[in-house]
C-alpha cells in the first residue's frame, strides 16, 4: 500500500536534500527558509505521493463501486487511521478532516457553540491567541450575548496560570488556548491547564450554570503537532486542531480531533452530500462520525499527502524533531545576544529555549544616528530576502498581543526539520548588513 515504502528511519543530517525547493536561488543566493511557522516546505516523498494519487488512484470516495473508487476510499481511510494514531487518538472516527486549523475552530464555534452558548456565558481565551482562535469565538459571543475573556500573559511571555484560576467561573463554557504561540513561541502547559479545569469542573458540577462536562478545553495545536510529540489523550483536552501544510503536508487539509461523545452530541457544521443517512422532502438524518462533519467531496489527495507527511515525520521521530529545533533555538538565542554595534535586538517570549517552540520574533532598534528608532519589520524582512533569507514580518495574526506590547510589527524566524546552524549563521551575518 502507498505508505509501505516509508518505514525506514531518517537522519536529519542530509534531510535538506529531500526538499527540492531548498535548491532554489533567491536573489542570487541559496534559499535559507526560516518561515516554517507560516507554512513548511514539502519533501519529494510527499510531492510524489500526491502525483501518484492523481496519476493512479483518483476517484471519489464512499461512492461508485469500482476499483478506483475502492482504492481511493481505502487510501482515505488509512490516512485517517495513520494521522489519528500519530496524535494518540483512541478511535479514528474522532479525527475529522477539515481545510485547516481555522476551519476546525470555526466548526466547533459553530456546531458546539450555537447549541451550548447562551447569553451571559463566558468563553476564555488567552492574550496570545492567533486570530483564528479568537475571531470565531468573538463572532459566537456577539451572536449569543456571551462574553470573551482573556487569560493574561506575564511579562515573560507565559500564560498567567493564577489568572486562569481567577477567571474560571461557573459561567465559563469553554477555554480555548494555543499549545505553542506562533508569536511568542511559548509552549503552554496544556496538561496543567486541563488539570486545573478538571478540578474546577468537579468543584462546580453542582452549580446551576454548570455540569461536570463544562468548561470544555480546546487546544490550537497548529504550531505544536509539526514540532513535538503530541498525544491528545495524555493532554486531557476535549478538542485539538492542526493544519497539514505546517507539518510538511499539502495545503488545504487539516484536522479536528474531538472526544467521540462530544462529536456525537453536536450537530453537523456544513450539510449536503456524503453526510446523510436518509433524506426526504421534509427531513434528513445524518451519518455517524466522522462523515457527519465531512459534507461534500473531501480533499482525498490532501489527506493521503498528510498521512505521507506523518510517516515522513515518524521516520525522523518526533523526539528527534523537537531536540533538533530546540538546539537551533538555543543557538539562535545565543547568537542574537552577540549584537551589532549599530542596533539592539529585542526578543519576545520566554528567554529559556526549553519553554519555547522553534521560532523567535524580534525587533531591531538602532543604537546611534536615529538612536532608539525601531527598524520596521518589513524592512528587516526585505533586506534578508535580498540575501535569499525568507522570514516573516508583521503582526503574525496576533494583533492583541502586539498591541499589549506596544508593537506594530515584529520579524519572526521559524525553524523546520531542514534548518541548520549554518542557516542561523547566515541570518545573523545578514542582519549585520541592515
Ligand atoms: N493557530 C496558530 C497558532 C497558527 O500559527 C496558525 C497559522 O499560522 C493558525 C492557527 C491558523 O492556521 P491555518 O491558517 O492553517 O488555519
């Protein structure tokens, strides 16, 4: 079957060779790609998997009884099983294919939220959320007359756990936080958050506005699943979302994992073909999980490609991935301390690399001339691009946290499995030219 040839282990030493795009020259320089938090590059094995799917197996799933339809359906099912096992789900039916993390959050805000949120209820997010994990909750709150509250972020860029405890109350219906911040880099203590919430659930289960299932806990894992071992059951959350394109898989495919009993309880998000049992002129009944949440023709090639990406990551090993990116982050944080006589680098988020994922957002301030003046992130990114180095600048879809820090924009470097210390050296040399 299509994942069979992806079993042997893979060393990180020569991994760059697997990524054809990394052979490109950009503005006369070899590409140094430091924007994996926005999207990762794709290894040849994943590109080949997509080509093979379309060349040899393409057909719609769960329909027509012909060989290609059967092959495609099997590949789609194996993809679901592979990805479900990768994140420690106990049942592949708990894994819903969506387009991306954003769609997964919208699905829950829509389907669960519209059934369960009432006027006066509270939705608790943190100040470091990506807009994807804020705007859908804001829309829901506006529609229902509920309130979105924010867990404070400490000056060190960490979640204020005491503030979480203070803000939990019987009106809190869901707590939705990011696993790894795409701006501060902070790895949030999801397991501890889940434990605090569980204890709160038990303590308040008899109050009229609550029951032992509330508040639920939703985790935005977009920046975690590609970079470290994740086991949704061990974390103790209710929902978990991630995107395929950030983990070496194709664009347009992502996953929502949810506890089976919750997914069974809530109504579908989108409706139409592929998710019904019976339809009459006045009534429709829906299929079981996971099809109930996958209306219309799914992105089969995307799912198959994402499963290939999972196999690829498993060949490297998620512990190895984390260790590699941690080492690069430590190295970069050290290098950033060796600063130019012309400017000072301010780094945001925890200064201890162990507490952060493989990304660093920073600003540059000039020392002399226009002393104290900040170089705009776009200028930094442009100068780096002229030397073949791809980084991101702006608010990274985390405007509230930038506002809190009084920042209009930052520059962000983010690592993937293909990055090396040599890439960091090139970055630091290029920064000196600014
Ligand atoms: N959440 C976090 C933490 C992210 O970093 C991103 C994307 O950068 C998203 C959510 C949204 O991901 P997508 O655009 O794939 O839906």
